[in-house]
């Protein structure tokens, strides 16, 4: 009944004298998104369509895990912490934005991809290596989450349930009419997470003590709301976006060392406002953003950290950006950027008594320029970006029992630059190459760590990454029939990145670690991606990454070793076939063995996971029924740090949707 009411509400957005017509069959295969802006980007970039995942039980992690050049480090199954590496980078070297608003939390710097609002998105854009002027580029790449702007008026509601006590409920609606558009998405996803897994008792070489256990303390309950309103007023285009997420989850630890009472509560708000005048001279645009996040971690039984912990940490970020562009010469575009941010990290503890710890703040100023020149088949882009940060940390003990520390004021200056070129060999086929000097400022925790087991380093230096890449990009749309694809897009690239002053947590005692600049590394690789669609309803998407990594730090025991957490080969293949009201889909994800430790002693076995599913449309195309089986082979795999992944799981869902396309009667 609630779903029907929601659909009727959205249909009321149409004018009173209009007639809402229902479509026959909605085809949701993989759409090829050949965005010219992505092709002009200084490095290699791809957009990933979110539509094939709508209605399924999943997160943004599922989108990124299939991407070329990317590796997702999962700390468990659905809803668990998931961090993304691009081209062998650390997860802190990947910048995230939601419609332009920065998402990386200032205290940790790493975004949990499983917390991002998948049902509100149209696509996910990934820039590997260098990125356009408007995006941060801390060393690995940038991920831009783009919210939906579907034409006409539309609404949908999803109900789903699956193995291990998993359930999903979401409702969404939106409209676009002339220069006015709106979006509202409400999501709820929860699971008990009590899947069986193989416990090796932390003895990799002894299979005699392996036992099958059930994962405990692995439940989560996540709710999210995303709303956006856009309106044209005279020459101005105005938009306001707000995204909120609340999540409660257990923190079970590794498979061999389970924590039964630890937990984490997270709530986050992101708001951004943008005003642009694209028709004016210089095409000015102003935006303001605000973000806050609260994390409350509890470990009352000392299961994870060795000490009782009840931490309540709050961070805020607010700032603004001004952009402009001009064409000083024919075939030349100059873009300018100025941005300022203020970040605040307020940690507190509740054990043994409630106490607020010293607050650290950071102010950042960005100034940048990008020049793009195009003449015939040749395009060149040059970019420079100056960044200044001002850090302040008050006097006092960093954690209970520590000696008082003096107040610290620190200023860091960085210059990032990139140069890229693209030459169209023939229509639809181009050569592309770029070189970029990127950098990342230490996070507030790396500078001012304030846990009893984690110590910051106020002398920590920024990380620097010099990256180069070159390759081919192709787009082909012959509108063919039969065995010929109607659209084909492909990328082939090779890259090398040399990183200096990488920050790692160095263990200094049995239960404490310190952030130190001790590492240098080299990452090289080859990337291949291709996607195609055929007129008879078949679409495919393939990606393969082969990378070589080498630890070049001065530590004798690490020098020359593979970097941990980076598989040599990773490939995925997705395919879907729409025939009438039935759509079948399948995905294969293969990964080679990789090491978990810098000594290259602890390895994760190679694995291949297969997912299969199908949807059936009925009721004149307004209702879908979905059935899906993940990990069909019931592979008991582990991922980063010995965290087990679920075996075979099932999901069943129903989606109700109503669409009134623009221009329909």
C-alpha cells in the first residue's frame, strides 16, 4: 500500500490535464556512456552505469569492483568496510566527490565505498591517475558520484530479501520539467551477516585445524536519504543537494580472531549548493559545501585493540569554490579554479570517564588553472594546481596517560601539475598519453593520532607520486545488426607510478603504532576494458588489469618485495541478455593470489567468483521480479587481512516502477 501511495504521489507531479502512460518493457542493459569530457580528461577515465544494479541487493562497492585498474579491499561481506585502490595506490590516495562535494573524511582520509548512496546515482566516473582541474588528485585517482537526472517524471519502490537475514527497502522518485528538476531517494539495507566461513585458526600451513564456523557480530542496519532540487532562474542554474546516511554495525574482526561485542555507529551529512551562469562571459560558477560525520567505536571487551575503548569522534568540513572559463584564442579553453576549505576533528572518549580530547583543525586553499587546446585531430591539456594547508593542534595530552604536548601550527605547500595529449588516428580511434606529479597531505590522524594504540607524527611529510600513462581509446557505433555490435567502446593503456614518502603505520610495540614516512614504491601495469551492445538485447562489459608492484623502501626486509594487498591479475566479465520480458545476467570476477604483509609471507589464494540472476517484467512493464545467486560455486574466500567473504547466497526482489517520459501525452 505504501508503494502504491508513493507512485501516485509522483504521478501527481504531472500537470492535471495530462495522461500518464505506462511503458511496455523497460530495457536496462549496460548503456555505453561515451562522455566527451571523459575523453578530454588528462588521464584515462571511464564512466560506469549504475542502472543494471538497481533493484539488486548491493552497494557502490559492486560497481567499483568491476572497474578496470581498480581493486576493492573488502573487510567482509555486504555492508562491511570496503576501501578502493586505483593503480596500486593506497586507499587514502583516492578522492571521492558527490556532485562535486568532497567526501574523504579529514581524520582518516579513506572513504568506505559500501556507505555511498547507490540508488540515487546515475553513474560513477573514475579518473585513473591525473584528473581534471575540478577534482582532487592525491596520487591514485578520483571517483565522482553523479546523481540521477532522468527525463520526465518517474518513481520506483523496491522490496528485497536474501540469505543471512538480508533485506532491502527503498523508494525513489524524480521529475524533470524544462529548467526544474527534483530527486528524492530513501534507502534501507540491513543484514544479520551470519554466513558460514572456513576458519583456518590463523595457521595457513596447517589444514588439519580448519573448521567451518558461523560469522557472528556481523550485522548492520543502514539508512540513507538523498534529495536534490535544481531550478533555472534567469541566466542562473541553481541546485541544492543533501545526502544523509546512518549506519549501525558490528565489528567482528578477522575470521580467526572474532570480536563478539565491538561495534561502530556512523552518521554522515553532506550538503552542497551550486550556482552557475553558463551563458555569461567566463561562464562563472560558485558552489558551497558542508559535511559532517560522527563515528562512535566501542570495544568494551578489549577484543580488537587490547584496551577498553568507547570513542566518539566528530568531523566537519565546510568551504566554497569559484570556477570560470574563457576562450582567449580560437580552439583554446582556459579554466580557472579557487577553493577554500576548513576542516575540524573533535575526538572524545567515554572511558574511563567522558572526556574531550584536543581538537585539530585544518584550513586549505587551492588555486588552479587548466589550458585545453584543440587543433584538428590533436588535443593538448596543461594543468597546474597550488595547494596550501594550515594545521593547528592545541597543547595537551593526545590521549589519557600521555605526556602533555606543546601546541603545533604547521603550514604545508604543494604544487601539482599534469600534461596530457590526445591524437585522433582515425575516426573513433585515438592515442592518449599523460604525465602528472600528484601529492597527498597527511591526514589529521597521521599527524595527530590520539588513540592509546595509534600515535600520530607531527613531522610526517606529504606523499608524492609521479605517474605516466599512454594507450588507445576507441568508440564505434555502426548501428549494425546480427553479429555486429551496435556500439563498442574500448580502452588499452599502460602506466607507471613512482611514489615517495609513502605513509605507513609502523608497529612500535605489541599494541601501538606510529605513522612514518618509510616507503617508496613503484607500480606498473596494463589495463584493458571493453564494452559492447547488440541489437538483439545482448550487452557485455569486460575489464582486465595486470600490475607489477615493488617496495623500494630502505627497510631491508621489505625492499624488492611486492606491495601487500595488490593482486597481479584481476579481471571481470559481465553480460546480460534481454529477450522480451526476461533479462538474464551474469558476472565473473577472477583475481590472482596476492600478499597481505610487506614481507610476502602471508598470501591470499587466487579465486574466481560467479554471480547469476534474472528478472521478469509483467503488469505492462511496471513490475519486475528478480532472483539472484551470488558466488554460485560457494567459494570460501578471504580478502584483505584474513576477513572472510560470504559463500553462496540468494536474493529475491520485487520492483514497482512508473515512468512518464518527457514529451509523452
